[in-house]
C-alpha cells in the first residue's frame, strides 16, 4: 500500500488519521511527510481528537462529513507565503464543531450519516487572504448554507478582510492565542495527574 511504500507506521487510530491526512496532502516521500507530522503534533490533544474522529468516521456507525475541495485547500495552504498546514487544521477543528452543533439542531439531518460540505469558496479564500489572524478566526464570520446537495461553507464577510496585512497586531493576537492554548494544555495535564 501507499503507507507501506513510504514506511509509515499504522498501528494506532491516531497513526491511521495522520496517514489519511498525509494522503490528502498528496505526500510522495518521507521528506514530504515530516511537515504534515509536525503540523499534526503542533495541535493540542483535544484538537487532534476532533480530527481523529473526523478522519476515521466511516459514515455507517458515525456521521462523516465529506469535505469537497479539501485537497485544493491543502494545496493552497502549502503554496501560501504566510499560512501553514497547522493553521488549516485548527480552522477545520472549529468548522467541525460548528457543523456538529448545526446538524444537531436540524431534525432533517438526524438520520444523515454522510454529509457533503462544499468548500470551494473557502479554498479560494485561502489563496487570497493575507493575514494569519484573519484566517485563523475566519470561522467566526463564515456561514453554513444548507442545500439539497449538502452544506456550503460560505466565507461571506471574510472576503472584505482578505487584503488586511499580517501586521504586528495579527501576530500578537496569534501569539496570545498560542500561549493560551499551551496554558490550557498544562492545566489539563495537571488535572489528569491529580486524578491518578
């Protein structure tokens, strides 16, 4: 198989999710796999769990969201001069939370186990956005449009902010966000240690 050709380990659910992500990234070598692995390891444990559930959902026993244009999103991120794969993964975590919340409130989706999410607008947005801060906070300004063919992720008013520069304010906001996430991780690990 492809994973075996690249000598990738697939002995756990997390390794399987990482291999699926690498496949979406069109990784062709061990060298190309390393940045994908680094992006995955840069996520918090709760973020990895959300993505693990997503990448392993089968659409039979668990609801699966099929992200149309996700390979294009990844390709656009990899070509971007400011954004990195880890930024996209963090935004996907927020998108999945929004999708789960919205679907839970819609009776017509109760029995739907496979839901298509059309991300063409989002994919284009990635190519044009100039600010890391605007990108990592974009889900707060996106809208989910429920259509007969699936859910369309509408970037909406984010387009008006796509030309904002990645200045000091954006970098500071991002750094503060990273520090808060690290503090949350430390406090959770301390609580876990206390529970033992």
